[in-house]
């Protein structure tokens, strides 16, 4: 399939909507065009909203008219449909340990069907509906990353549940290969009784924009008539959200000892050194990604900039050339100072941002998020620094194992938050 990034000439005009897939990917081998109120599988599934998209799929909220329940439809690109790796991995789990108590903490395929469209044959997986991913919870328009964070006890509970889930997968010789906050969802309470009006009241009305070609000609059948923006869970009342996490997306997962020859498609911010330098993926690269993700669960922003700190302070820094984006971390700042800076980006009251049109619902809920300006206590800083230092080691064999991580005191103990602004004199503030 042609790479849209390498094209010298675009076929379609850039949309004005935020957070939508690349329209150029609507081509043979690419995405299947979908519109709100489309139906699939002889009318069984009817689309009501868009939930998201990825490099290999678009995801839609639909109603299962046969079983009278809401479901998530994951429509793979035609190219990805030929691989079927996610379905095979979830099948493997069901065949080997379907009754395990943790089975409900990873996604389950309810149904699968194939459809033919203008861009080829596509596999569609049907999943239970879940809530926002953690990236959506952290995203705050107009604010620095880290402005919204989960309360410490909840963040540690989520991190512990994620670590337990990864340990279980590793016990089955499964390497997830794509552990990141985008693939961790908050679970929903039952919403099957919702009417169409309830859907749009809780998720907002679908936002769309007409698709136009770059040369002014009518689009062909390979592209949709309209591009749809994913729903914003800011509108959902917190009473419908459970503070339990669900690990999704097994498209990069593999069984040890047979990793993909070129490594999984792990994003740069969570790649371990051996994955970047040698394309070597294993449970140890999962451990690296897990701890990077744990940091983001607690801080509200990526751990990626810390890799610049590591490059300045570790002997393997010269070989670990970071080329991707991310805020620079000056070499004079230590790992401890970086951890102490958590909470330093939100010294001003969150309340002043209620007036810009953002509803105070789930993402602002006081039961989930820390009050503005909350800093980590010195005791928690000590514990989190110890977890990071003992896990983010260059040699995989020197890292803490997943079982050691589960016993680490940052995941097992409670910590009192520092008094508001208390840690700012020890850490540093984003500028």
C-alpha cells in the first residue's frame, strides 16, 4: 500500500477537525469508509458514534440490534485484515486460560465478520464498549501536559492492576508489545438501556466535515463523504465510569520465543534500548514500556523526555540517539528533580478553565483527579525514583522482573500527598 507520508501530491484537502485519521489512507488496502447510521452484518450492527482510530483501524460505537446492547466495532484496514494477529492472540488466551480472573481485564472479541468494500476485504472485530483511554483523560486543551492527573491512590491502583495483567500475559508467554496509556481504557457501567438521545447527551453530537479532493473533483468511492471526529468523553457523567482499567490492542503482541523479526510497532516513547538499537523485543521490553507507562499514569505526561536525561547520564547515551519529538530536559536536572516536578505545571486553579466551554464531567471529577497543585511527598518521590532506577537499565537482565515490580513499595504502599506547593522548592517548574 502506498505510504501517504511519502506522496508528493495529496488527493484530499486537509480537514479542519482535530484528532481524525489521515484521509489519504482511504485507498486500496486502507480504511473502509463509514458513516453514522451505517449498518453491518445484514443490519445487526448500527453505527451511532465514532470512538477513535489507529494506524490500522477505525473504531465505532454501534448497537447490536439482535442482542440489544451497545458494542464497539473495530474495522481493520484491508492490509491489516490479512494478518489477523490480534484475533489469533485473543483466541490463544481463551484456549489456554479463559477462566482466569484477569480475563475480564483485557479485551474480549464478542463477534467477528468480514465485509467487502471499495478498498478491499476488511475484518471487523466486535468488542464490549469501554470508556475513555487514559490519554483522553489527561488531555486538557490549552494546558500543559500533566495538568490533569489521577489521584495518587487511584494511579497506583491502576498501575498495580496493569502490572498484574502483564505478569499474567507473560505467564502465558505473551508479550503485549504496545503497552501505553492510549491502550488502557477506563471501564463503563452498563449503558445498554440508553436511548439514542442518551448517547448524544452523554457523548456529544457527532462532529463531521465534508471530504473534498485537492483538485476539486468529486471524491471516488474509496473515501467517505464525511470525516467524523471521535467522541469526547468530557461530556459523560462520572456516574457511568468505573475506575477499573482494561488493556486493549493486541495487534503487536507475540508469543515468546518468536518475536517479529523487525520488532513490534512500539512507539518511540516506550521503546527499550535493545528494541531501538537491535529490534529485539521480549518480555524485558514489555517491562521497560510498563514502567514508562506507570510514570505517565502518575504524572499525566510522557516519560519520553527522561530518555534525554538518561542519554546525558548513562554510558550508553551516545548509542541511544533520540530523534523524535518531546520536550528537552536540560542535563543539569536529575531524575529525582524530574519526579519532584510532577504537579508543577498546574499551580493555578483548575476552576478558571470551567468557563471556556469544557463541561465539568468525568475528566474533572473530584473523585478521580488530584486537586490543582498537588505535589508528591518526599516519601513517594523516593519510592518512584527507586522503581524507575531499578527498572530502566540498559541491560535487560539488570532490570527488575515483573514479579519484583509487583512487590515494589510504590505499588503496594499508600503515600500522603505533599502540602500544596511544598515540593516546588526541591524540584523545578515547566517553562
